C-alpha cells in the first residue's frame, strides 16, 4: 500500500493496514508503537494559562480570558441569510453549525501609572463554570483585582459588565472607577427593557452598575479617558457603544468591543446582528470602523474573536479578511 492511500485511511479514522512485506518503514512504525505503550507520564488534565502578555510601546498589556460564551443557534444572532446559508458559512469556517461560541478576551493595560481593564465577563451572571473566570485568570497572570484603577466596558451588555460584581454580590474590583457612557447606563437600567428579549442585560445592569453608581464616570466621544486611551463613540450594537484607541510609544491598538464579534461577520459585515439595538446603524458603524482599521493598518483587539483576539482587518471583496497576529511568547 502506498503512503498516500494509507494517509487517506488515517484521516478517514481507519487504521492503516500493515504493509505486506517487512521493510524499514514498518520497523520504524513498530518502534513508535512500543514507545507509546511504555509512556508513563501522568495525564495533566490542566488547561493552558488563560492569559497572554505583550508590550504596546511602554504599556504592559495582558489579554485575560473570562472563558467561552455559547449563545446557541446562529440564526438567533445573524439576520439575512437563510438557515442553510448560515450553516454553510459556519461550516466553511470549520465551526459547529448549531452553536455560536464566543471567546471573551479582556484587555488589561498597565500604563505604569494606571491599571485598567476593558470588559469584565460574566462572573455575577455566569451560566456555567466555563465562564466567569476573569478574576481567577487575572490572579494566575499576576494581576491583583484590588490593584485595578479603571474598569472600562465598551457597552452595558451582560457579558461586558457582568463581571463588575462577583456571584455573591461583592465587588470584583473594589478600588476601581467604572467608565461607561451615560446613554448605555440610562438605556440598560430603564424599566422598559424588563420583559423584553433584552432583559438579561437589563438585569445584569441592575446587579452590576446600580450598586456602583457613585463609582461611575461617564466617557464621551473623543475624550481621553486615561492618558493614551481615547474614546470613540461607535453606536449601533448599543446606543452608547464605544471603542477605544490605546496609544503608547508610537504603537496603537484599537479596542473594537462588539462591532465585530464573529468570524462570519468579517466576510459578510453587512449581515444584521440580532443583538444590536439598532442593526442598521450597527452595520454602518462596523463597515466604517473596519474600513478605517484596514486603511490605517491598525491592529485590533476583538473581545469575541478567537483567543487572544488580536489581529488585523484587510479589505476583501465586499467585506474583510481577518489576519490573526502571531502570538509572541518572548516579551
Ligand atoms: Zn459581547
């Protein structure tokens, strides 16, 4: 049997049949088999560290995971394509066709003067133990939650503000001020959201924002919220959704938030997103911002794209192409 047909049997899940006659290749295969059965190292059953550290100019940046967030059938999220078209788009990305799974990549920056984090995950409202891991993972990365000065969610959805508080109602970041837009605070704490499909985020806002009202600072479009961190109002996903440009030493990183939250939106950015408060405005903002990032070749941190969510957007056809930045494991 030639090697090509043995490989195709292997990828089909079958066992390669033994060659008819003994040769050097078969001897080597047998040696590997013996080595495998003699291996005695314990199975570690421990996940990889859930943080990634890099430099941005003089800023020390760390992406810390809150864990994956499953949001179910793609047709609940993406509007426009038929169910079959959506299945094909998911399958073309080698993803399950019946469940959208989002990463939650929290960016932490240490400017030397301030320790700030963007987004907070789900710890007060977690649905299972895969999520709500931000605090444990921060500690694993060497960052003490009590040292955080500023918590900067891009908007007030459940998976962005849900980790301001812990499940037991205590504060995860007891010494931090919380930066959010006035429009989102008012929208998501309004009684009108109760009893609607947006209720989950409304309840999370009550649990996480209202008890911290005296710690909230409103950010505004164009404002430098911290030295080197500039707010850019990017509405549509929510009324007050805001992205940020982080600048240091001639380097920039764009904190996208949820303008772009799944790989199938990269190629088809004009699909409506079910969770957008104003889906048409969401499309307009998404295309405008991705155009800007492509033209300026500015790297982006995307909360929900595959870990650690850092990469570039380039123009391709009517949409874009996402190129993940190589992870660098030497600082
Ligand atoms: Zn989100």
